[in-house]
């Protein structure tokens, strides 16, 4: 699987490579089909994650993302450089409350926010790309579903849903 993912990108889609390796593992009896299908939690995550990424793509295809960019850009005109940076990075960061994964959020909004940011001339395109990318790393704190590890913390009772939302907002403002 690693060889196909690292070197086979030109020949086989990474998803197809993963499916082929799982099929080979079942055929070669490394795992049984019962073991593969018996892990309901993993299949649940896979199905939900696939749906969320598909919905993110749908937002782009339906024009929602373009509409959002066209709405945000005029609101930033006339603002100073620092205010523009805080407003745009803050809007990108806190819009993660609307997404169930950082991957879906990035796939849907990163390019749009970067395009809007570069148009503002508040700083260089490279600086905009870095600021928006940095915020991706700390978005995991926002909600119980914001990143892959959060359902584990939430499901174990270590952090409640309310604490995720409140602390995520407070820490997000601080960061």
C-alpha cells in the first residue's frame, strides 16, 4: 500500500490502491472478511467522512464558495492591513464550526479565502498562505468533531461538547 501511494500516483488512484490492498489482504488471508466488516466504528467514520468531503465538493460546484468570496471581498475594502488580516483569518478560522473535518473545510474554503486575501494587498501572497495554513493547525480545538482525535476525547467523557465549543471559541480568539 505504501509503495502504491508513494510511487504509483501516476498509475493508480490512491483510493483504488487502498481498496486493492484490502482485497489482497482478504484473499491472502492476512485478515478475514469478518474482521474487515466487524469494525463498525471504522466503517461509520469512513462513510461519514466520505459524505462530508463530497458535500464540500458540492458547495464548490453549486457556486456557494464563489458567492461567499464575492460577499467577503467587498466587506474588507477600506480596512487597514491589520484589521483585514484579523477579519479574514478570523472568518476562515471560525467558519470551521460549519464543517465536520479540517479536510472538508480546507478543500472547500482555503482557495477562496486565499484568493480574497491576495486581492486585499494587506500583505504578500506567501504571508497570506502561511497565516491561513497556520489557522488550520489550531482548528482542531473548536468542536468535538473538528478533527479525527476529538471524537475520542469527547466519547471518553474527557471533554464535554459544551467545553469543546466554549473553550474552542475562547482559545480560538486567543490564538
